[in-house]
């Protein structure tokens, strides 16, 4: 016997006399988890218990007046993934919470569903499957793509009798037992139905086709031929194309190979609109220009000058970026305009590049046995040349088919010793889908900032100006998404950790706007990253640092040292204003913590670091916040006096602050110990 928490004990005591007791009980169980709910002060608390460990896993809160009339069709329904809790009262509206701290990540209203029967995370928790009843006869199945596009796909299947007993969950799948006793995968049926529908749509719209490409060498700003810039265009789109940008990686010293493609060109009267994609050494960029001789420049986008529409970076380490490791184009294909975009035809750009293999031979040799960097680079370059030559020979061999060519290429690449080959496909959907475009833009901030710190840019005003121009365009792409789609930004930040990219990109203003630019919540704290995400942020520091969360990352990134002679803090090699990022996070988390303690789960871990790296003033002000003490009572006290001195003397050891961990385990009752 166990001493269950009061909330569970009360539920058990009330249910036994209820006709639907067993059905209600089953609705509160999901695999090994038990959900208990209660209302208090117009808020519903959700407590999730792990029955195998007999402990409280998370507590979430949803604000709603209990007296508000709600047409209740069904019992509460929930699902638990590795990091997420999904909850619904059974009527259209779904909420997504973070398991670690119980904070809400997202919510959505599904008008196409009247009653929700079941929820299930699928595709490695990237999507949510919702089973319910719509206006039509039969079961309504809806798949919510949470983190890739945010879109919803739905389909209908015949009704299932005795739904509760005929459906079973197993390893991210849902199985159905039909009337004949056969077991079928419901999820597979749904996926096949959607796949056939999408396939039919593609057949109606057209297929990818080879364009009638022409190419020529570009020209430099001074009018001289530019042998390093190859310009491609489709004769079906334009007979003569003049690129709108010619070079957009100012951190690269000297000349470097570039390839440009005209994606869109339209001239109507005095108006000309152009979209150009340019493949540089480590980035793929799409630039957009709209000109109209009949309009004032102030009335045109970016005053008629080209502006950045999209950017992707391969994020190669700075010390490995060179001519041999550049982006190389494997193929470029044009498709038909299928109506999904009013201007841009579908296209496929496949690029690849080489990076150093992370093995002991190349990275962990010590002492005299360690090779000089230039020797390692030479060996890598030689291997890249050999790989490229062998691939050329395979492509030119007409005696073998494409399948055999692919196998031989893969064998050569897999047998490489010094380098590894990476590939990336960029298609139209990456540009027109905001979810993907903003993901790539955030990563680009990190990529560019690492190169900005390189000494090659420090003393060159022209290069710095060009860098700042691109950087401002990237920040604008992100800002626009943060402003107009705050809920989507928070959902993507939960999955891809956008705030980390903004910190490493030194984007102080973007961070401030994200945290304080409106009433919408756009970011929640977290210590546990998405499964498979790399936790090492590769800070440029002599000590081995692996921040556990964004609060710690901000402290490390803006690390300061006290100057005794001057009496104030100054970051190493950074300006005083840069430490304001730490203050932003402390203020943001502590302000929201008065509503829910889950906001403090990163700050509590970061407090020792504040003292270690001389953020004493920040820490002392933090203890005066309402989340630690009521302002009216402690406003006249020093932060050190919040804990009584007699307690400190009794415990001694000069410890200024103590934290206490709450009891979360379900205790065995006294009579059964």
C-alpha cells in the first residue's frame, strides 16, 4: 500500500461510486503514466506520475474558469513522449507542455474534430496523431507536423467499434484488432492514405524536368571578366540574365568559386522582379530584387536594391574552410510551377562538401607525435583530390548503369580516412516554408559570427560593412518571424533551440525583443535538449565547457573577470554592453516565475556560476525578486538577510544560500513499511 498524494486519493475515493469508473480510470493512464487533475483558483493543475518509479514526473497548469460552461463529450485525454506532455479535455483544443518543468509549449484548436478520442506522438515525437470524430461518418485521423512545417493533414477511416478495447499503442504505433481478430497498423493505413493522395497531386501537377540551362562567366564591379563566377539561367525563363549579386562572403580572402542560378525573372512594363540563388564557399543564398522605373525608390522593397530572402550555411569549422572544402554542386534541376507559389517554380539544388573526420588519429594526437596543421591539411586535400578524380572516372564510365555507379561512389566515400563527405538538398519548400527558412537563418547567425571574430575582418572596413549588411538581413528574417508568429517561434525554439543560436550569434537586440517584445511568451527555459541534439556548444575557451542550458551558455559566453583596480566588471575582449544578455535572462525567468516555479529550473542551476564569474550584483538583485521573497516584506532587507542569521550560524560553513529539493516519490504508508 502507498500513501498516494491527496489529489490521487481524492480521485479514487470519488470514482468507485461512478458508473463509468473503469473508463475514467483508463483515461488517466497512458503506458506507465498516471494523470491526476484538480481545479483551484480558476486553474486546472495536471500532475503526471510515473507508476514504475512511483514518483511525480511533472506538474502543469492550465488557466480556465471551472464554472465556465463546457460541453463535455469525453474524458480528459493525454499522451507523454520523451520530453512532452500533450493534454486535451476531449473537445478540439490541445495543449502541449514541457515535461521537465510543466510549462506550456504550444496550443492549437482543431475545428475539424468535434470529439478527441486519443493522442499519440509519432515519427520520433516530431508529429502528433489525433484520433477523433468529425462531422462526417467514421473516424477522423489528423497528423499535426509540429516542428517541420506546422501543417495539419487529415483523413477519414471507417468507424471502429469498441474503440477503447480495439486499439493498442506500441512503440510509436497504433494497432487495431478487427472483428476477425486480425491485427492491423492504423498508423500505416493513415500514412498510405496520405501518401497516395500526395502522389496523385504530384502526378497532376508535373514532375521535375531538366532545364535548358545556359551559362556564362560573370563580370566584376569594375567590368573585368570574373572567371570564378559562373552564371546559369534557363532559356525558358529568360534569354539573357544579368545577376543582381556577384559576391556575398566578405570573410573569404581573395577570389573563390561561385555559381549563380536565375530562379525567377519577370518584366512587365517598367517593373522587373528577379530571384537569384548563389552558391558560395560555405553558404547558399537567395537574393530578391524589385525595380520599377515608374515608382519612387522609397515605395519599392529595400528601395529597389537586392535583399536577402534566404540563407543556408554548412556550418563548417572556421579552421577547415578553404578552397578544397568548398561547396560543390552535384546537380541542379528545375520543375514546373505547381501553383504552390505564385512566382517560384520548383527546383532542386544538391550540394556537397568535405570536412575533417573526428577521430583520434586526426584530432587527439599529443606531444611530438601531433602533426602540424599544415601537414594535416595537405593530407586532407590530397585525399579530396583522389576522391573527386575517382568519382569523375566513374561518371564517365558508360559500361555501368546508374545503380552500379552509385554503389561505387558510396564505397569510395565510405573508405576515406581523413575526410568525410556531407550532402544537402535545397528545394523550393525550404524557402517558402517559414519554419525551415527561420531555422536556417538562426544557424547562419552562428556561422557568420564565428567568421566575424576572425582577424581577417578586424582591420578591413569594406569587408566589415559587407558582413554587417548580410548580418542585418538575416536578423530581419528572424525578427519578422518572431514578431508575426510568436507561438510558432516558441514551438521551434523548444525543438531546435533558437535562443542558443541567438546567444552564439551575439544577437542582443533579437534576444531582448524575443523575451520582452510583447505579451506573447516566445521562449521557455530548459535543461534537457531534444534527443540526439549535441549539447557541446564549442565555446572558444581554454577550459572544457559544456553548458547545460541557455542561461549557463549566456554566462559562459559573456564571461567576465573582475578588475580590482577599477572596481567594475569587463568581459574578456568584449564590451560591457554584451553582459546585458545575462541580465535579460535573469529578469525574464524570474519575472515569469511568480506565476509558475518551472521558470526557475535553469536559474537555480546557474546561481553558483553567477558568483564564480563575478556577476555578484546580478545575483544579489535576483534574490530580491518576488520569486524568492515577497517584495513588500523584504524590500528593506539585504538579500543576505532573507535567510535568518541564526540559521546560518547554526549550519555555518559561511554558506550564503541553501536550496531544498521537494519530495516527489510516493511514500509507503506507515502500516506497510
